[in-house]
C-alpha cells in the first residue's frame, strides 16, 4: 500500500466514524437522557409529598453542614476520636459495644469502617456527622404537618449554631441527635420506637437517661402489671444514667474541676442551645441573654400550647414536655457541679425544644389597631421567629466567634504543628502539654514528610498528687519539684526546648499559678525563661508554641559546639564559628525542612542589630528556591539583638529552611549573609573559602530526594 492509498483509506474511516456519531450515537444518547429525565420526573411526581419534602429538606440542610467542613483544625476531642478508631481493631471496638467503659461504641465502630474506605482527612472524619446532622433536620421537619411552619423549622434548624457545631465535629452527637429525633417523633406503639430504643445505649451510654424519660409516658397510660413493668424499666434506666453521671463527675472532681452553681449551668445550657454561647458572653457587644430572648419567648408560648394539649388528654404533648426538660434538669443538677459541664450532654432535649418553638411561632393577636390601621389577625409569633433566625445568622457569622466567620473557633493544631515542623532541629527538646493531646500531635505530623521528634510528656500532672498531703499548695509544690527534675533530665544534651501547649486543657491538670498568665508550672517555665534565651513563639486560638534556647547545656558550663567548624567574619564584627546541619530523618524531602544551627560570637561590639539570611539555591546568582530571613533567635530577648552581644560570648541560633513542595530532586547550595538596618550586606572574610560576591558564604550543599525515589 502506497502513501496515497493509505491517506485515502484514513479519510474514508474518518468519514464513516463521523457519520456514525452524528446519525446514531448522538441521537441515541439524547433519547436516553430525555427518557431518563422524563422517568425521573414521573417518579418524583408520583412520590408521596412527605418523601419529596424530606429529600428537599435533607439537601437544604446538607448545604450548611458540608460548607467549609474542613476549614477548622481538629480539636482535642476530635483527636481522641481519631486515636480511638485508628488504635483499635474492629474486634476490640465490637467488644466495647457491651463494655461499661465505652461511652459511645457504635459511633467508633461505624467511623472506623468509614475512614478505612475513604481516608481519615479532616473532611472525611467529619462527613458522617454532617450527614447525620442533615438527616436529623430533615426528619424533624416531618413532625410539623403544615407549611409554612415546616419551612420555618427547616431554616431554623439549618442555621442553629449548636447543631451546626456538632454537624462539623468528629464526635457522636450528630448521630445521637438523629436517633433522638426518631424517638421524639415516634410512640411506644410503633416498631421503630422499640428498635431505636434498643440502639440508643449503644450510640451513647447517656441514652439510658432518654430511655427513662420515654418510658414514663406509656407507664402513665397503662394500669396494673404493664404500668409496673414500664415504671420499673424507667427507674432502672434512670438509675443507670445517674450512676454513669456520678462516675463521670467523680473523675472530673479528681482532676480539680471547679464547682459551678447549678443555676449558672442552666443559664449556660439555655444560651448554648439557642445561640452556642455562654449566658454571660457578649455577641456584637450585646449580652447574649438579650439575643436569646426571641427564642425564650417562642419556647414559653410552645410550652403553654403543649400543656393545654396535655390537659386535653394528648399523650404526645406529655412526652414532648418530658423530653424537653427532664434531661436538661438532670444534666444541670449533675454536670452543673463541675467546670467541665457541657450542653451537649443534654442534646436529647434539643429536638423537643425546636418543635416547641415552632408551635410557639403560631401565636397570633386578634383585632389590633396600630395607628389608624386595624388588623383582625397579627402573626406576632412568626415575626418573633424571623428575629430568631436573624440571631442564628449573627451567631454564625459574628467576627472572630462565628463558625462561619472565617476566623478559627477550634484549636489551630494544624498551623502550630506546621510551625513546629518549620523550626525543629534534631538537637531540640519538644514538650507536649497536656499529655492527652498526643493524638493531635500524631495526627498533624502529616503536615511534613519529615519524622518529627517524639515529644516529652510530663505525666506527673495528669497522674495526680502522690504525696500524703491534702493541701493544694503542698500538692503544687510536689508537682513543681517533680517537673523540674524530669525537665532537667529530658533537656540534658539538648540545645533548645519547644513547648506545644493547649492552655485551657492543660489548666485542668496544671492550673495557672500566676493570675496574669494562663499557664501552670510547665507553661510558666517557658513564658518566663530561667537561665535561657527566649526564641519566639506563636499563639493560635487555644494552642501555642513557646520556645527557649539554652545558653549552655542544662547542668553544664560548657556551651554547645558545632559539628562543622567554619571560620568566617562578617563586617569585622560577627564571627561564625561553625554550623550543625542534618535532616530530621534520613533524607531532605520536598515540603520538608533543612534544619541548621549557627554558632556565633562577637569579635567587636556590634554597632547595629543585624539580621541574617539563609538561601537555598542552585544558580545562586538567581533568586533562591527558599530562604529564611530574620534576626537571631527571631529577635527575642537580649540575645536576639546583636548590639547586646558581649565579645567572645558564644551564641547558637537555630533556623530551618522549608523546601518547596514542587522542587526537583538534585543538589542545592546553602548560603548565609548578614545585613544591617538599611539592607546593606556585610562583607565576608573566610579562611575556608566559599565566599560568593564578597557578601555571601556557602556553608553546605545538600541533596534533595523525591519520595518516589525512596519507595523504589
């Protein structure tokens, strides 16, 4: 076959293919999709109205729950959830379904199966909570038979701040809410009521409290043996819940939790339910208790309406009132005795509260004259409901406080761990406080490909006081002495210490010592350095990174020495004595770091507070791939200002360069230079050579390895 024949053959094939696509394939696809669309429309039109509404409500509620689902870092409790499901097998989690020590085993078992399929990123860890939350909203709206009340309830639930928090939290409470909604909308005569009642204790052990409440209504509706059976079952479930609460209170009291007056706990619970704030907080400089007044008015009107229906013989109204307030008062009277009180423990009551508020929104005033206009019917309740919806939006988008404000409202472990990864060197001591924050440290190690050091944990605080004295002062002194001894042992041979501390959680076991500081013994040791140099830090909403550098190794007069000796002077004032450079792991990796320790001293009194730059480059006359720029010790303390340096006094300064994630494998040079306040670089003189352009010094070369090469 010659070239001409071959080209003609290709043209015929192309023409036939084009004809098939235009005359057969495209019409067939169009017909298929038209038929599918028509079929879907038929199915939708033939579906019951409540099914169509449920699907719409579920989609509507899902929007607010899936929006910015992974915008916030995991917080302490979410880290504990991750550790629970990743650290235990399916067999162990299944055994915990019948264990008295597991609070909500069914959720952990379900979540483990979920993350094994889709992964354990922040988004996928929280996704089940978002779906359960949307499902609870859609189901609860079905409790209202008429529009527009049903639509108002959908919007109210979709924007409720507390429900949105739990829908974007890798915890059990959205699943619990979903089961609670199903029980709230059912009666003991229905099979689903018994099924959900059976499942409830496996979802959360506090479910026994809701079981006790739910069994009261059928007990009152029966006589004789059935009444006694329901009453005994209700009493037994209530007793189990009280025992569980008592054990929890005892554990929290042992941790030194402060007693809270129950009335204050009740007010805080009300404010949490309605605005996701505490009663004495402020929202846009207005007290929260004023913001929740519309909700309280609707709730009061709904209670009056339900009470009238109960007096008329409506058993469902009795169950609604019992569910709305019995768990609330039990939780307030019990958990209200500790500072760890949280409104989520009474979440069973939330569905009943919202139903009562919607019933209260039907409040109308007849024959009202405003000015010269007469109104035969004024829907005042609906107006109050609109104000309540506005309060929800204010709470969600309030600057710096709202979950959708864009500001961090959960502990920023992701940022703090990235900062640690950017700064840590192999000669650093890393301290984590409190010890039970370890799951979050392990989870966020993934922000860097480098192996981060295992942190030191001071369990002397979480283990409690081991001495014989019951005096608080004596206990704290015992803890301080134990901590000092353990810290000195851990820091021996180290050049610097970095502390990651979640102050609010640490305060439960290591209470603040100084009223002007949020820290206990561990934090104070870093906040007010003792024979150390401060070297900067970062505080990000509930978690902080603090740094202290040792002028000499603790317990020794000998200062740290470099592994690589370099003789170089900058501007005739500063002398670089050497460096220590080695990766955190075996290799230098993209998105990892190059940790370097610089060892300086002054040869003449420095005339300015100089800054240093470190560049990572290949063609070093072009802009660097990465750099670190700033004063020594990040400018903190006297040692961070070169004008304070004493001649021949040794100083070490730790820095790291973050390697770009998209960098190519290969060899790279590391350069250092010093410049003054005007930006002028100091001239470099070195006996070891390596000077570029008279103002930069090559200190080392490194090889960056791609992770794919390591795997091979």
